[in-house]
């Protein structure tokens, strides 16, 4: 557990019930009831309290937790003078883990921030076991993020954010279990690299792309030359193919530039030339 985690004062939740305050406690409780009964119509304003749907009230009687867990939502009963209560919000809260400078396993300094979603799962424990459950959770999230990323290489951090989020959620959740906090979700928001490293990585990526482009061009050329050779072979086998090609070329020349074309040679002459 982290240093900040240890700072939170840990008190064991007693399983004893509230009747355990001794004779004095019983006496004070009776007096309190008497007081309520004597001042009846008015005391009700003091005795009945309300919490919202998403809230719970953790009640202490003479410093001891009342048995039966947290009260609410709705109306609950408070004995004046001897009982005190704390309202706990059970809704999911979210906080930003501020950017943490982390030295990765391969000695690169990166700055990483995250978002954590959590809620109070057990109001009693979150009051009794930890001094300030929210603050403790926040500090613990920071140290967990740093510890977690310190064991990873840069490419793991860049490539496996989901994995990092999941393992961070697991370790944070198990650490906050006895604070009555449930960590629902952790998202790694942003991984910032040093500027020089960014440039180096960009140059590397560009070089890789260029190399790929060259390979593709060379492959294309080799295929083209093979096709050309095949065509030449075919033409060698049948001389009439060459003649047809010759005519075709003339045709395409005339289509492009509609000037007058004079056939330089009789085709028969060409064929004899080729046969030779
Ligand atoms: C009741 O609890 C609140 C905090 O929840 C505290 O500030 C207050 O002093 C307590 N009152 C008594 C009478 O114990
Ligand atoms: C909260 O924790 C206490 C102590 O472990 C337990 O007795 C109680 O049942 C828990 N309440 C809920 C709602 O889980
Ligand atoms: C092609 O011929 C047409 C008429 O037949 C003429 O109008 C046109 O200018 C010629 N084009 C060229 C590029 O000589």
C-alpha cells in the first residue's frame, strides 16, 4: 500500500451493537427518550431527519456506530443530544488524476493522466475505516498510476491502454475495498512524450513508409518487365502478331495527332525482315 494510503487512519469497524455503552449509556438513552416525550410536538422537528434517494446516514450513538448499518433513503430517527450522524453521497464521482511524470522501464519520461470513476459502496465503512475516503482514493490513484506505468515499456504504454486501465482498476479497487469504495472505471486519458522523442518517432515512421513505397515500386517494375518479356516471346513465335502490333501503333499515332501519315515500308518487307 502507498504512503498516502497508510496515512489514512484505519479503525476497525466494531461488530458490537449500540447497547454496549454500559449503564451510563442506557441511562442517557432513557433521559433522551424522556426529553423527546416531554417536548413532544416540537421534538419531532429535531428527531426526524431526511436523506435523499442517493444518500445514506451513518448514525453514531454516544460515539458508537448504531447496529443495522446506514439509514436511508428517506426519513430516519435521531435521538437528540446523544446521536449524531454523517450523510454520505452514494453516487458515482469522477476525478482527474493530474498528469504524472513517469519513468518507464526503458527509461523514457512520459507524462500520463487518467480519469477515475468511483462510488461509495458501503457508507458505514467509508466513515469508520478511513479519515477521508475521497481524498485517500485520489492520492492512491496517483501513486497506483505511477507504480503501474513504471513497470511497463513505452510501447506497452502506447499500445495497451485498455490493459493498463483494466489492471489499474483492479489494483485500485482491491486497495479501496476496506474503505468502502468501489472503483468502477479507470481511463488513461493522455500519454505525452518528450518533444525530441516525438520527432524521432515521426522520422522513424516516415522512413519506414518510404522504404515500403520503394519496395512496392520495385516489385511493380519487376512484374512489368516480366510481362513485357512474355509479350516479346509471344511476338517472336508468330510474326503476324508483330505486324498487327505495327498497324495498331500507326492507328494510335493517327488518333492522337491527325496529321497525314505515310507508311514508311511495305508490310511484307517488314515481315521478311522479321523472319530473317
Ligand atoms: C456531529 O458530527 C459532525 C460531523 O459529522 C461534527 O462536526 C459535530 O461536531 C458532531 N456533533 C456532535 C455533538 O458530536
Ligand atoms: C458494510 O460493512 C459492514 C461491516 O463489514 C457490514 O456489516 C455491512 O453489512 C455492510 N453493508 C453493506 C450494505 O454491504
Ligand atoms: C484534327 O483534324 C481536325 C479536322 O479534321 C482539325 O480541326 C483539328 O485541328 C486537328 N487537330 C490537330 C491537333 O491537328
